[in-house]
């Protein structure tokens, strides 16, 4: 009985140490999540005027990597990843189907999801072509396999921990995150806080949708048909 008690005691000690260690890792990851919402000035800023439904939306494109935000944005999105994590926003939107806010976020998510799907297909296509697969077969295979690359998540506690620990949003896992007013968004900007991460932040859901339209234009052409101005900041 004494031997069993000792074993039980040692097992409890090990379990306590493991739980403490796991708790420390979770706490560190959660506290580090805020690094993707930098408050310091970016290293590069561009200002875009985006016409949409008779209005001109002012959107900042920013980078915390170099003084060239459009290049950094394109480089980040065009890099070959093994996975794409798409965070559509707060868990509030998980079952949100009615109301203006829900409709706008749904439209934004669908629009951005389609763009990410095209990027994922491009990753597959280029890899298959390099392996000697015929263009038509590579196209068909890429279209079939690309959706498997994308994982859609909500901004839960564990998602924040994974982002804070760098488990998502790195050279192998592209993180694209929507941050509207529900998530504390206050500035209309698309920015790259670190390698493998793109954040779309907006003060309104309408602005968030327009940012996706701008992002698609930038990915298609760094200049496109939108006037780009250098910020005076």
C-alpha cells in the first residue's frame, strides 16, 4: 500500500508539473497574440482611394517588414505555403445569419475565401507543373486539392494561442485575419505585421468588404486601376 501511495504521489506531482507547463505555454501564447495588432508606426505606408457604389474609401496598406507595403503584401500572399488559415472573425459570427453586420461579414468572408482558394490552387498548380504534369491535368488536380489547404477558424481563445505561439502565421502556414468593429477594429487598413500574416482591419463592415476588393486588385496587379498615393505620415 505504501508503494502504491508513493506511485500515486509521484504521478500527481508529474501531472501537476505538466499542467503548470501547459498552462504557462497557453498563457504565453495568449499574451503574445496582441503582437499582430501593433500600435507602433509601420515601416511603410501607402494610401489607396477605392471607389465603390459612388463613394471613395480611403484604405491604408501598411507593412512592419520593410518600407514597401504593397510588395510585402504580394510577397506574403504569393509565397508557397503548405496551409492557409483563414480567421473570419469573432465567434459571434459563427451562427450569425441575420442583420446588416452578419450579411456584410458573410459577403466579405465569401469574397476573401474565393481569393484564398485561387491562391491555394495556384500553389498546387505551380508545384504540379514543376513535377512535369501537363497544364490541363495540373489545373484539374489543383482545383480539386486546393480547398484542402484552407482551414477556416474563428477568433477563439485557442486560435489566439496558436497565433501567439506562431503555430499559424509563419512561413508554412499563411494566416489571413479579418478584424472589424466586433473584434476591435478602428483603422481602415490592410497590413503585414510579420512574415506569413495578413490582417484586414476596418472600422465598419462595409469598409472591411471594400478592403477585400482592394486586396484582390493588388494581388492581380500591384498598381491596378486604383490611384496609389504616398502617405505624408
